[in-house]
C-alpha cells in the first residue's frame, strides 16, 4: 500500500513538472505612429493613376542638382565633391561640409566646391554663409566659374525662399468626412482634404506634402494609432494641379478590415476614431488639423500659428453626398453620363 501511494505521488509530481515546462505565449498589441505621407506626383508619374488598396509610396529622394561648370582638375577633389553631394541629398549636412572643406583645401577657389558649399548652407537655412560662397563664385567671373557664374548671380539676385514664407499663402481647407460603418469588409471612411492657395501665389506642387495619421478606438475603450498603412489608399483628385477655384483635393479611402473571432476576443473590435492632417511645404509644417482636437497632443503636432485644431470637419451622410459620387470607388473621378 505504501509503495502504491509513493508511485501515485511520483506520477502527480511528474505531470505537474511537465505542465510547468510548457511555453505560454502572451500576445500584446503595441501601437506605433504610422503617418501616411502623400506628395504631389510629377507629370507623367504613374502614381497619378488610381490604384485601389495600394500602399502609398513615400516621396522620392530628389536627384542632385546638375552642375554645369568647369570640370574639376583635381581627381581627389572631384571625388570629395561627389561624396558631399550624396551626403547632402541623404540629409547629412555635417558630412557634406567636412567633405567640401577638405576639397576646398585641395583646390582653393574651385567654383564647383564653392557653389556646393553655398547649396549646403542654403539647405541648412544659414543664408548669410550661403551668400558668402555664392559671392565668391560670382567674383570668379564667367571665365573662372563657367555656367556657375550665372547660377550664382541668380541666387544673389533672387535671394532665398523659405518654406515659412508660405504661411498664410497655402493652407488646409475644411476636411470632409464620409463614414460608412456598415461597408462590406469592414468600416470605411473617405476623407477629402482640400489644400487651398491664395490668389496670385506661385506654388511648387512637388514641394507640397500632406501627412494623415489615423487613430482607431477599440471596443475596450483604448485609442490606438494606425499600424497597417495598407488600410489607407490616397489619391489626388486631379492632376496636374491647376488650382481651379483656389484649391486642390486629396482623397483618402480608409478601411478597417474585420477581425476574426479570436483576435476580437483578445484585443476587441476596432472602429474609426479620427485623424491628424498635416500640411508641409519644403519639409516645413504650415498647417495642422486634428479631429477630435485632442489627437494633436498625442503626436505633439501643432500648426505654426498655434491653432492645432483648425476648422471643424464636415461630416457627410449618404443622402447628401456629391452627385455621381460612388463610395465604392471613391478614388476615381465620376464617369460622364452619356
């Protein structure tokens, strides 16, 4: 009898030990900021064609400016200038300056090096220093600077345009929201974001960028930022821009896919809560609209004027949608009736 009891106790301990060795996986949902960055496609860009449910592309990295100047005589200086341009395009201004100063030490009064130093300082916003380098290129004359003489003269004549100079000249209009909670495949929201321009102002469309950061609310009451950028499909309504009526519009089709039963049980259902729309020009923030307004504080973004909320958005119902507006194909322009 004692042996049987010891045997039973041993089996029980072995089973408990096996259960203790099992790996338990605990899933946790972690929020991260995923803004939709939408720039204006250039002429002929295939991005101007509607592509439903396509992940929005980030703005392309600009190519280095073409330098129509005399060829650099010293091969090492030429290599340093090339490396400096790559660093400038990548945004590493410190490395670009180091490379150019080294090149200038090898080839004093080299116009290409001086002009590139001017461009780096201009991009950094150090305009006095940029003017000094452009002046040195200008003083070399046509024979010494080649075509860079004319470019430097234009820089000195026209001055430097700053993105903040566009404050009050380009801004966000009143965002229009169409919320279809019963759409097939999950809740869908269509945003129309107007970008307005003051009359008579010259705007470089390629420098305009709109960022939209979506927020959802879980059935457990949590406000979470968008994690999957494929849920949003942006498209400019008309390209190229002609600013007819003083504005151009960006339309975003945002759809939250339905969750399976297991995911819904663990994390709850998601529904659209709101968004923060940010207008940038040449990388500088010009305007911000947040709805609800508390969302601006969540990402620490405010407009330069201090008005983080902007106007109240316009909420559209199914009965008052614009004529010929098909919510199932919101990125396409309506076809004309025959």
